[in-house]
C-alpha cells in the first residue's frame, strides 16, 4: 500500500470539509424550510380560519332566493382565504431555495479558489521539491501571474538554479583536481628516475673519482629539491581537504615517540639537542603520526628561520605534558604574533626563506584535533614553541 503524499492528504481533507459543509448547509436549509412552513401554516390557520368560519356562517344565513351574484362573491372570498396559505408557503419555499442555491454556489466558489490558488500551486511545489531531492535540477518551476506562492515559487526556482550552478562548479573542480594531481604525479616521476639512476651508479661504484662522486651527489640533491617542490605544490593543491584529515585516538608513549622523532631528524648536522632525562608519560586518545608531524614541522621551522643555531628540545610535566622546542634565532616580530597561525601568513622577517606559511597552521590544526594546543614565546635570543597536551 503506497504512502499518501502530503498534497493528497490535504486534498482529501479539503474534500471532506467541503462535503461536511454541504451536508450541514442542506440540513440547515431543510430545518429552516420546515420551520417556515410550519409557522406559515399556523398563522394561516389562526388568522384566515376565523374569517372563513364567519363567511360560512353568513353564507348559511342567506336564503335560497338570495342574489346569486352575492352568493358567488361570498364563495370566491372563501376560496381566496383558503388559497392564501398555500401561496405564502410557495413564496417561502422559493426564497429559501434561492438562498440555499446562493450558499452552495458561494461554497463551491470558495473551494475552487482554495484549490486553484492554494492547493494546485502547493502540489506543484511539492512535486518540484521531490525532483530536486531526486537530483533532477534541470526542470524549471514557472511562476504564474496570479499566484499566492509567487515569491516563494521564485525563491524555490532560484535555489534550483544555484544548486545546479554549484553542482556544475563542483564537477569542474573535481575534474581540474584530477588533472592537476595526474600532472604533478607524472612530473614527479622524472626526478625520481634520475635519483634512482645516480644512486645505482653510486652502488655500482661508477664514481671512481672524487669529482664524479661529487657530481653524482649534486645531481641527487638537486633532484631531491625538485621532488620537494613538486610535493609542496601537490600539498598546496590538496589543502582544501585538510578538514578531512583523520586523527587516530590511541594511547601513545610520548617520551619514546619524541626521542625517535628527534633521532630520525638528527642526521649528521648535530644541531638538535635533546635534554635528558625526558618526562615519561603515556597519553590517551592522541595520534602518534600527527604528533610526530607537529614536532617535525616545528624543528623544520627552527632550522629554516634560525639557520646555524642549535635547537634545544626538552619536556615538562605539570597539569599536562609539554614538549618545548627552542631555537636561538631572531624570533617573530611582535606585530606578526597574532597572525602566525593563519593559513598562508608569513612574517615580515622571513621573506627570504622559502615557504608557504602553512607549517604553524597545520601544527595548530592537528593539536586542536587532539584537544591540545601550541604556544609561542619570543625570547631575547630566539623563539620557543610549546606543544601542550591536557593542560
């Protein structure tokens, strides 16, 4: 059994109300007519009856040799008095019937108006909403000149046009996104192939002279820079999907994770100074990969904006667990401090260094998703960044 739509339900209710009004009007008409006829009959019986009785008495007193014209006139008067109630009843019936017909026509006109200018536009809007819900955005909704829903109909059709435009733009954006990703993915293959070729050359000891070895290493480093540039472009292109970034909620032994991350970034530079002993703790409902990403971003920023200076890393534990990363550069100008976490914002003193202004933005984003925070403190001889969990 199919479920009735709201439009059909309204129609059924309207028809039911109309039928009820017609029945009540007919009952009222019948009651008024019967009451009027009863009153007319009673009045006729009370008023004309006495006169007819008197005229009959006068007629009985007339002698047989009385004037026939007088007798005939008397009989005519009696007949007129007897016919008067019927005439009055007929007039009352005609008047009530005419009033009943007027009320029926008025009721029919009201219901026709309601159907023509309320229910039918409502049905059209309902069908139109069903088409939109089904994904059909090509059908137009015409606006009639006389329509109680005119403004609403126009707004509905305007919404359809905007939705169709937005869907078309979304499809174009998805297609452009696929094209850009495919292009960047293709472009990254060339430097990767060169890196592999020169690495295999080093593995096969083809670099028999120091000059050739140096040339191989320079090519590999240059190709690595090309890969980094392409991956940065790819990252910037996909930044609009950052809100879809997943955060795993799991327990993490934070001090071990910090030590592993620092060791992996140490390389041969020796600029990272991890202060031992680290505060030992296990954090719940955090993402180890995202924490490592935040630490790496802060260390990368310290190396980039304070080149050549050591980077001190230590932990503190009070109300929460804190990871401190401090460089010994020039810090961030005070006028830039309120904006350093904004997307694509770069300070006035870092224009010479390459970057997109996304490092601190990403660090704050992942920390907030793990119910943590990142704080920055300017010192006379550098900048201190603090990753705070549960404080």
